[in-house]
C-alpha cells in the first residue's frame, strides 16, 4: 500500500516540479546575478539585497521566495564574487539553499566587459507529506513524516555588459540530479536543466529620462519557452517605472526609487490565465544597500 501511495505522490510531484523548479523573479533586471553567475561583480560598490516574493496571493500553499544576496568586484584580480541565500516554497516542497558565485572578468574595451561565471550551490530539499492529499489518510507513515535531502547543483553563464547595454546566456541546474525520497526509489522530482538569454539596451532620451527595453528567454526543453518583454523608464537616475509582459499570461508593473545608498523596488504581477479567478496577483519587494567602496579599495584598472 505504501508503495502505491508513493507512486501517486511521485506522479503529482512530477507535475508540480515541471511547472516551477526555480525561483521566479519579476525584477531580475536590477540584479542579473540571480539569473546569470557571469553577471557577478557587474554592479558598482558592494550591493547587499534582500528580496521577498509572494506568488498567487490568496492561493493556498502558493510559491513564495525570500533571498539575501551580495556581490563585489575585485578589479585588481579581474574577478567578481557573490553569495546567495534563499528559501523557496511551493506547496509541500521547500528548498533552503546557498549559492557561491565566481566570475572572471575580461575587459574588451574602455567600458565593455565580459564575465565568465560559475556557481557552486546546494540546497536542502524538504517534502512535507502533511500538505499532500493521499488515498489512505490514516497512514501514520505519511502524515507524521517530512523527508529531507541535500542536493548539490551548479550554474554557468556568460555576461557581456556596457553602461548602455547588456547581453548574457546562462545554464541553471546543470547537474540535474533526481530527488529520491521515502526509500522507495521513486523519483519525486528530477531537476531539469534551464537556459536563459537576457539582453537589453538603454536609450538616453534627454537629460532627465532614459528608456530601457529588455527581453528574457527561458527554456528547459521540457516545457514551453517563456519570454519576458520589459520596458523601463528611468527619471534622473533616481526613479523608475516599468511594465513587463510574460508569455505565461502575466502583466507586470514595477516601480522604485534610489535614495543615496538605497534602492527600493516593488512589482505587482497581474495574472490573466485561468488561475486568475482563484488568486489576487503576485507581489515582489526588494531593498538594496550599496555599501560604498573607494576606488583605492576596488583597484584602478583591469586587464
């Protein structure tokens, strides 16, 4: 009987795993390191960011993400380093993880650089059976159990950046191990490789306004490709307002401001798919503190 229940759990969790294995972000254009380790060290100073996302508000056990990260460019050594801590929840699943990023930075021109990045990461995967609907609700082996497993992973990325444009390609979950729980050799979730392409250009309209269109293409080859079309308007380098369209039928509004060493951003995702009637949108907030670093500490030149 227990094997049958684990088989049912396996089928249901495979369906969940294929829909959203990686944390979803709407304001990644303000921290490209979250998608591409090659972007590590591309930001000025030493930014430390806290981001919180609640997806599908009103939907029970909907995805939620909290992430704390920092990055720094060691110009004397032509490299960037970064670290990410995160908690990602979706229904009965939880991932508590860390990620260490490294990028080697090549200077291709006066303001043009290429980052070659690699991340080493790991997370504790937890499956809470108490949040699952099963056939035999009296089975204590199910309802009193929580399975945990440590999973190693790695990402790779290339990121080309200039003050006016950027482009990058990255691969996530390159190891792609299956997550086996319960000792039943049931593959509850197999990590699928994901690939991202991100690019954008900043147009200076006048002394006060900049316009930055960008696009993200996400593919896992196991599900339909996802495209994000973004448009951001920046006023006096201190305020921004933007909109995005995601081909999963999301319309996203973003706004934010810069105050001295702080950046504050907020996003609202409006869902237009069939799930819209059962939730009240998704919300994402981030705050970044850019620790000032003197030119002397950063180094004077690169290759």
